[in-house]
C-alpha cells in the first residue's frame, strides 16, 4: 500500500480506480497530477505481478525544455517510489530498454543525472521495473503520448497532460480497444486546460448538464461529462482548502488564491490554469460555451444518425410551429480517403431564435437514398401545412447531383432548392468575401448571440468543434470516421436561408454539361477527369442524350 502522504483530493483520485476503470483528473497546474498517477502505477505494479503500465506523457511529445522538466520530475519521483517499494520488500529500479519489447535493458544508477535521463526519455527507452522475485517483475513504461507510439501500448494506461496531446480524440479511439481486453486494465487521464477553447479536451471536461460553478471542497468534485466519463475537478480553491499553499512570486510570502491572482501578469491564463475556466479566445468557429448554451435551448430536438426510427418524424413535426422553415443539406463527398456523411438540418425561426428540431446525418454511396430522405422530410412538412420557405444544398462539390436533386423536388412540388456554391464570392455590406466565409460568420454570430437552439448530442457537439478559424475563413478537421463538420454545414445553409436578404443563398444557374461522351463519339463512356464518386450511381437513374 502506498504510504506517501496525500492531500484529500489526491486520495480521492488514487483510490477511485477501485470503483471505475476510466476517468479524467481535471486539476489545477502543479496540483500533483504526475505524482498521483505515478503512485497509482506503483500500486498497480505491486498488486499484480507481471503487470505492464503504460505511462504516456504529452510533455515528452513536445520536446525541448518539456522533456527536461519531465525528466527532472521523474528523477525526483524515483527516489520516493524506491522507498515505498522497499517498505513492501520489493526492489524498484529505473532501466533503459534496448529494444521495443524491453527484453534487454540496462539498469540505471540511483544517482543518474536528470539531464542523462532526459535523453533516455526522449528516445522512449525509460522504464520502471518492480521485482517481485528473481524471475517476476512488473513494469511501467514511460513514453511520449502520440499516435505513432500508441499502437504499441498495452496494459493499464496513465495519460498525463492529455489536453496537450495532438489529435486527442483520435488517440483515445485508438487506445480504448486494448484497455477493454482485460477487466483489470484501466485508463486514467490527467490534465490542465489548454489555452484554446476549441480543443477536444474541453468536451471531456464539460459537465453533462453544463454546470460550471462548484462548491469548494478539499476532496474536489466528481461529475460525469456528456460522454458519460467520470471527471474529478480540483481547482486552486479546492487545493488550498486541502492544504496546498500559494506563494508570492517575488517575496515568497504565503497568499490566498485571490491574493495570488491579483499579482498575476496574465489573469486569464491564471484563471485557466488554476480555476479551470475556459479562455475567452480560441480557434473554434463556435465557442464550446455557445454550443453548450444552444444545446440547452434545443434539448428537446432530435439528433439522428442513420435511419429515422418509427415516430421520429412525427415528433419533429409536432415541435414545429407556424414560423418560417428552411432546410439545409450538406452532401457527402470524399475527403482524405474517408467518406464523410450527408447531413440535413431543419430550421424554424421563432422570434429571434433559430430552432433546429432535427439534425440528421447518414452515410451512403447511393444518391437515390439521399433524394428519398429529403423527399420524406419535405413531404411530411408539406402534409402538416408547415411554412417551408426553401431548401438549400451545398453544390460546391456535387453540382450535377445537386441540379438533378433540385429538378426532382420541383417536379414533386416540394418547393425550390437553392444551390449554394461556397467557393463563389458575394458582397456583404460592401465587402467582397467568399460565400463560405459569409455562412461561417453568420452562423458563428448567431450562436454567440444566443440565437440558436440545437439538439443535445455528443456527435453533434464534436462535429461542430471540428470547424476552426483559418485566416479570414474556416476549415474543418477530418474525424476518425470521416466526419468533417457536415452537420454544422447543414445548419449554416438552413440558417442562411432564414437570414433577411441572404445573398449567399440565391439560386445560381450552374453549367452542368455532359458527363458522358457523345454516343456518336464512342458512346456511353464517362468523360475522363470526372471526380464525383456518385456519378456512376446517378448514371443508372438518368438518361444521357448526345
């Protein structure tokens, strides 16, 4: 059993692994995260002979001074861990591994300079070995936390400074499967908030109901996030109540947290690192706070993946009143060798708020399925006598299919379909900008002004967070399954049709041309250079004449 003296909040986090296999420590900086995770690793090695613990630190992946600081921290930790192990009649040593399996290793001297240890850690060759006998040992492998190293992880995982891992959401998707192979394995993460409010870490740290104010407790506060993951929150005020001191940067005099903040050169940074407050700046097109608030307003709406269940459409229609209704559709394309979904969003304006009773997404290679789904929505709205003012479709990459979709909806008397070209330019109040920038800014402003209500849904929240500010425009990261902010694109289109005088939503005459060679020139063969992956499916639905 670990005999190191722990503060109340450290003891909470240390023993919680006996109850729950996965959780996140959302702690203030310098609150003892690394020490607590290291103590957990040692305890687990003591309890399970032969156990491998992977201690993955984002600091090692950053390089430079961060590696040196990490090495110095572990150099100090090892002395205490050795003492704890010796009290249990076990021997703990640090080793430099010689190969990826750790079979051949060189034992490190107890007085190894931390600068030498930094070089070993930079090469991901540092391990702690706890010998239970002459033939049985448990190991903690200390490595950089990144996608290139994670495929070799196994056993229990301690992920330190998770918020500073690049592509954190993808990394977690990669490592969860092997943690699930053994019921005794665990995944325990620890972090301080990053300086970008668009980082995925804020989704991990957000309480499921949006609570942001907490009672000060020396043991910290436990809650579940929107994904169902347990989170342990410890601020500087909780740590101060638990006995952690604050000191003046100049005189070294003891201070209260408020006194310490008052002399900080960067109070917003202090608030983020010590009170875990989100920063006011970031790269997300829409701030997570605005998304959370929009989901609270629209919590009764539906967010659906795949096919609608029985009764879903009736529920959506029942939530719609007499307001102006628009529908936005973002058609699937192929991005970075991954197929992204088609997304559809229904928007109704009620006073100054744009309500989205349905956000729907699906994957298909069959254009007929997309046409049928849109037709299903428009027919249901028409049958209910709703005030549908238009449908917008992103035609930027799917011009031919979009044009035929418009023709079909018109033939069925289901209203006019506006074709949106995001790469084209428009004039907004005398400024010449791209339609994509116009739609992004229009939508971001509506969210930040509290004028949007969308369904509560984890996928939807994550997908919205994918779109970032990129110079004067916006761009979206591709998720592990091809997600590309498609739902937000559908929301943007529906919202733009609601906007008064939305020049970006006007219909345009698109040059479609022929997709097949003339029958007289060889007949019924697709022209070279066509990139639309749906054309081969569309070909069977329409006749091409020479």
